[in-house]
C-alpha cells in the first residue's frame, strides 16, 4: 500500500501576494510625486505587476502538482518533472538520516522541509522536499522508525 503526497504551495502564494501588495502600495504612493507625463502609466504598471504575480503563482502551482512523494511499506519515491520524469527511490533500509526544518511561516501553515540522506555515500541529501504537510512528514518519520526497530 502506498500513499501519495504533494508539497504545499501556500508559502509561495503568500510571498507572491505580499510582493504584489507592497509593489502596488509603492506605486500608489509614488503617483503624487511623479511628473505629469508618467502618472498615466500607473494603472498599467499595477496591472502588469499583478499579471506577473498571478503568472508566477500559477507556475508554482503547476510545479507542485508535478512533484510527487510516494510512501510505500518499503521505500520512499520522489517523482519530479512534467515532460521527463525523474524518480528517486530510497529503500527504508538505506535511510541514514531524516532531517526536518520549519520556519515561522511554515509553522503557521503546518508544513515542513524534509531532507532524507541515504547510505549511498553522497554528501548531498538524496531527497529534499520543501513545504510538505506535517502529516506526511510524521508518516515518513514513523515508517522510518519502524524499519529501524
């Protein structure tokens, strides 16, 4: 039996929203101080900023949909990619370390970053998953603990 998880995009969407609001406020407060020949472009500038914010949030959403973590009884599989799919498979017997990290924003959204190192000997984490829901992180840790015991 395997379970499938997708990373959360909420922190990214939140950052894009804050960015859009800040740029909009800056543009709105600058208008009285701009020369008359530039003031007419303010509405267009705000529209372009929000189009960029929505486009980037959409790209982030699509990227998260094509990043899948499968958790089976024997291993963890990370699938990434839209056109060419890369699969990283780590059996639980080969997991050396499972490290988690949560920033303040991630605690609010109940997500965490997870790094899984295997005994393959490479110095980089074999699987790095950003913004994974806490219940998925707990399941990874529990299944890894069961394989150790």
